C-alpha cells in the first residue's frame, strides 16, 4: 500500500520534478511532512488572531510584537542547545511531542477563559512556527544530498503552499460547527501524524545509508563549484564582507518590520468590521487560504521566469515599490477591502519573489562565511525585526498620532532607507556580474 502511494505520487509530480528511483519514498514523505507542518501554521494563525482580537484592542499588538521577538530569540537558543545534547532521532519526535502537550494545555485553559492567555498564545504561536519549520529544514538538509536538494526542494516547498491552502480553508470550514479553540486539538492530531512520518523517514535513512543520521550529519564538507577560486570577501572582493552582509541584514529586517506593521494594520481593520471570535477565525482562515493560493501561483508560474528575465536586482524592487504605493492608499482609504489587498501583496510577495531573491543574495558570499552568517540573519535578524517593529510602532504611533488603521504611513516612513539599501545591493550585484566573481 505504501509503495503504491509513493508510485502514484511520483507519477503525479513527474511534470514538475525529476525524482530518481532511490529518492521517491523520502521525497514523498518530506512533501507530506511539509504539507502537514505548514497546514498547522495556517490553522493556528487565524486562531491566535481571533483569540487576541476578541480580548484586546488591535492597538495592543505592537506590544505583543516586542515580546514576541525577544521570546523567539530565547526559543531558538534553547532549541540549538537541545540539538547539541540529543541525537536527531530523539530530538525530532521529542519536540513535536512537547508541542502536542502545549496544544492540549492551551486548549484546556482557553476553554476556561483565563485572562491574558490569548496574549501568551499569540507569542507562543510564533515560537511554534519557528520550531516546526526550523526542525523540518534541519531534517531536510540531513537526508538530502546537495544535488538532490537542487532538484527536489522546489517540489517540497510547493507542498507547504498546498498545506497553507488546506489549513486556511479547513479553519474557515471547521468553525461553522465547532468553537475556535477546538482547532488546537486538530493541530495536535496533525503533529501526531508528523511523528509517525518521522519514524518512517528514519527507517528510510537507515536503509539508504548504513549508520543512519549520524553518518549523514558527519559527511565530509562538499566544496561548491569554483568556491575556492573566489576572492575572500574580507580582501579584494568587490563587496567587502561587512558592508555587503550589512545590506542583506537591512533588506531582511526592513521587510520583516514592514510585514509586522502591515499585520497590525490589517488586524485593526478586521476588528473594526468583523465581530465575534468564531467569525474572525473564519475570516482569517479564508484569507490565509486564498493567500496561499496566490503564493502558490507566484511560486510556480511567476518567480522563476521573473528572476530569469530581470535578475534578482530588479526583483528586489517589487516589494518596496508596491508597499510604498499601497501604504499611501491604505492611509487615504482606510477600509477593509484595501487592507486585504495590502496584506495579500505584502505576504504574497514575501512568500515568493522576495523570498527567492533574498536567498539568492547569500550566494556571492563564500561558503564558509555564508554558513556562519545566514543562520544568524535568518534566526536572530528575522526574529529580532519583530521586536524592532514593535518598538517602532510603540514610539511613532503616539508621537505622530496614528491610529492602527493608519499604520500604512509608518511603512511609508521606512521606504527611503529601503530604497537606498536596495539600490546599493542592485549596484553591487551588477559589479559582481561584471567582474566575474
């Protein structure tokens, strides 16, 4: 039965990816694992928003963002510490089992209407998201060789978009008959299925590579292409390590700050228009379902062609230019329909074109340096940007007298710096191409 399912999967995805015979089982399982993982995120996002907005004003979200970023940094550090002490075979199911317990505990106490618990759950959901996605990609990097990853990761990522579509629409459908908090039990069941999948994956790794994960984790370092022929970025490289990496950090932080502000503005508009916890959950579920439909389309149809035709330098301009225009429109016309389009544009671009462009920015950095700076930027810079955004909103909103539905202007204030950084990166990438680095 399992082999038949894998064969059917291979035939189904054949037009989109080249899967060799020895890769079919693990590709199918990882596709399904990522599908389920991302579906949990888009079940919990509507739940956290509806619970919070049912108890607090959207104006309070900025303070949650401050705590959220700090808590995420702590969680990432604790996860890294745990990963050093436990084998992967123990770590992965242990973390998922812990998350199942937390879902059940939150469900139990939310049912009892404990005050401020929705704020705690909002912060915890961000930690949940960081843990399950980080764990997935660590596992993926362990079981796929570099040449396999280049062929198969695009397919596996598309499974996440499909999971987001399922999670969003399932949430909207579920709350027609059951209360919002019962969705936490659905997430617990999905995580249980993920533990089962990891068990099968572990057996596949052992069968494929005697010695199992330990052998994979200690494979000799693979030298990439002409990596040794590249000049050291700290020497005569046209970038200079510090300045180029600082520009990449700037792009990552500004994009995440803007997304956090857009999320706050969107939550304020939702709270003004839609009443009732379950109604808010249903709205957010449908919204995230359609958002993932849009992201899937952009990933499959638009991103590759756009990058191939115009390059990453031009593609990096699309998000800030679009947000600049939409920020002004959302300020002048503060209605829910405009906020929906504003949020769709921001999230849709961040999950597709901007995401791919950002990953390409790391390629000019020599491999040894890249392996050190990328995790720090992705974990600390990206997560810490939420705290920076929360502080920015907490200071600037009262200073300028902006209500939450007018937060578009706070995004607009970031644009001059964003434009300067994007121009600088565009210019350096062009020099990189011209000088043959």
